[in-house]
C-alpha cells in the first residue's frame, strides 16, 4: 500500500469521531486538522497528541516516540504505521431524546394514576478527546449521533422520569400543570447528567425538556378531562354538582305533576342517604329551588313593581296582597256558630241539622225542597 502524504478529515459532519482509512504514514506525512477538530495518532497501543487545528508534519520533533523506529539516515523518509483519529468538537444541538413508554404517576391534586410522556433535545461537546476515544469509541471506525443516542438513552430517560416524578409528588404539582416547570426540570436534568457524561469525555452544553404530556387516547386521561370540563361548566353556571342533581330531580317532578309528591319524597330519601338529614337537606333543597325560581316566570307587584315568583299571594317588597281567589259561600250553624259550606245538611262543627237555603237567591227552603219557592232555582 502506498504511503499517504496528506491525512485530513474526509467524512460527513454529523460524525463525532472518524478514523482515517489508511495506516501507512511517513515522517513527511502532512496532518491537516480543521477548526473545531482534534486529531490523535494511535501507535503501538499508545495515543499521541492531540493535534489542534492547523498543518502538522509527522516527524520525530512532534512525535518523539518515532525516534526508535527509524533506521534510515537522518533526514530520510521513514515509513511507519499508525491509526489517525479525528474528533469533531463542534456542538450538535439537536440530539433528540424521549420516553418510549409512558410512566404511570399518581396525580397529587386529583388522586388519579395517569400516564406521562416526556421528550426534548440536548447538546454535547467532546471535551476530553483521549477519554472519549478510549472509553466510548474503542475499536469502531466511526462514532455518529445514532450511537451516541443509543449509548445514553437509558441514563437520560431514567433520570428524566425521576426528575419529573419528584416535581409532581414532592411539590404537589398536578400532571396537567407540570408543563409550567419545564425550565426547572431541564436545568435539574442538566446538572444530574453532567457527571455521567464527563466520565466519557463529554460536556453537556444544554439540556431541554420540550414537553411533558399525557396520551390523549388513554381512558383515564379522557375521563379526568371530561370531569374537569363538566366542573368548569357548572362553575360558569353557578351550580355545584349536588345542586345540579337536585335540579334534575325537581325538574323531573315538575314535568310529572301526578307523581310529584312521590318523586320528591324519593328524591329526598336518595339525597339524604349516607348524610345527616334535617337542616343540611333543607338548605340544599332550598338552594336548588331558588335556582329553579330564577329560571321561571315572575309577576310584578302593581304597587311597587317588585318581581315576585309566579303564584305568590303577597309581594316580597311591600307586603301588598295580590288578588285572592274568591271564597266559597258558607252558612253559619245556629247552635255552635261554625261555618259550613253552603248546601251542607249538617254542621261540620257539632253535627246539628242545618236549614237549607237557595243557592241562587239565599231564600230559606222548606225541608226536602227541590226548587226554590222564591225564584224557582233547582236545588242540588
């Protein structure tokens, strides 16, 4: 194989480390290192370098180890074999990470187990070239982003799950609100990962948690979000859940007047099950009834114009009595003065037989009369 005169990076920019394909070098070989790169020689199990950006001639002046290998006259072109490794020290900022499977976390606010996913990106820089090549690259011919992600996926995901769980459980942050802590979680993870990656010669430049979310198709998530939407709706209307249930019961009773009493009785028994009856039930039913009244028709007082519930007999603003229904005519008992409906044959107070009167003109009738002798009105 011919001796290589020039050795330089000839690979794609997305590689972290790349080995020059030929090992046939000489003391006149030119090593060219670009900006943001470093190069090392691996000879006889020893690592020589690193060589920074610029042009380097491989000679005994910068590689003292080669002195014992030369048997040619001074100044001659002495061939030798060695591996040349290039390391890309640029900072890749788009290394992706994410939790493949959601983790189950107990929401401290709603006390529901919910699945949680997280993802983001990070940037690393090769800080110690020799340590990186020895501990991470080894005998591979190239080290790319895919290998980096594969090597550190386990430690990143484990620490991310631990940091998120601590924020949720120790600080009582709901899973639905944990996204507001992304900066805090990102900084915490960067500090935790720094010593792990330094062991391999890598520096964590930045670490970002882009999102923490719950799968929308998970049944537990759907059920909780539906409950929260319902609660928000009731807050807007001004009802509590108990009041809404009472409203439904009363509305059902109002739609079926024939069974109103039995329905309300059953509703009262159902609502009181397991709780103290009495004042608590009266107050809650009164509150529900008041909510219903606000939605029904009202009547205005002709005296003060205050709106009153339909069917009211007295004004709630001034006490004015509305038109009272006409009272049925009565007759008074001559023995005990008790009032009885007109046409009654016996007193409702003492049982005394009452005199009969015409239902039209009020004329006293003869016993068992079927017609009034005064006006001729048939008597019932």
